[in-house]
C-alpha cells in the first residue's frame, strides 16, 4: 500500500490537514451499528479511524490491517495496551486472511491505492466477512468526473498534477456503488461527499433478505 517509509511519514504529517475530513468521519460514525461487537479496519495507517470508532463504540473489538512497516509500528505503539485491538500485517493486494466475521468493516483513504480489479474483488471479500446486517463504510478518495475538477481538487489540497501521489488509482464513486449493489449490499449510497472525498456504504442483508440477484457481470473498467 505504501511504497516507502518516507511516503508513510509524509501521509501521517498531512492526515490532519485534509480539508473536510472530520465531516466525513463524523458521518461515518453515524452509520455504525449501535451494537457493534467486532469490526475490521482495512488499511488502518496510523490508527486515526480506528481510534474514532473505538471511542464511539468502546465495547467493540477490532482487527486492524496494514502493510506498511511504518504504519504497523505506529499501530503497535498506539494500541499496545488495548486488549480489544488486534493488529494484523496484511497487503491488501492479496486476498483477505481468515479473520472471522464482523458487524462492520471500515476503511479510510486506503482502498483507492489498489488496481480497480483488486478493489472489486476486495469488496466481495468484505461482503463475505460481514455478519448479516453488517455495514461496510468506506471513506474514500474517488475520481472527479472531469480533469478540470480533479485539478481544482488538487489545488484545494495545495497540490499540483506534478506533486500528486503517484500511487493513487482513482475510480468514479458511482461505479463502486454499482459494484456494491451487484454483490448484494442493500441501502447502498454515497452518504457524504466533498469533491474527491466520499463515504461509500452498504449493508449486508439479513437472513431472508436479498440485494440485487444474479451473478456479477464482467468488469467494465480498466486496471
């Protein structure tokens, strides 16, 4: 996910300065299950979202996934005394490990680094990892519909096309919402959006309920 320690440290320094990030995080917390027994945090980074969810649902147990040695070191340091948090080293380029099931899967600005085919496969793995009625909440960096809007977004962050993160693999949020519906998620929506930052969400059906029936059609986007 993060190609170098320098890249990881740079992100940690910038994390608090991302415009409107707190708004998106607040909306994400609104959609957490009231009774949250266990949740999975995908691409935990320095543990920012993990800490917010743990604060909102202090009784919940968590599994935190990340691949970067820098991020893992921060996670182990920050949550070493938290018996309810388990840190697991995992590269999201590979299939999710067997971790049991969860009442919620959350992620914050991590999945957009994956190739589109892997994004889609990961969403399917998340669906399988959720308990019935469980929720997927993905605070994500998505593609702008036009190049002009993308450049405006970069400018709002103080960046330029030349300084843009080369590891980004951005994808239209509507394509991703369609994937979630095709996989069987219910109540799929973009609950919050500011320019290229969006909260994508869906709920796994309860027993006897169903989302969109049928198999998954062929992938209609590039790598």
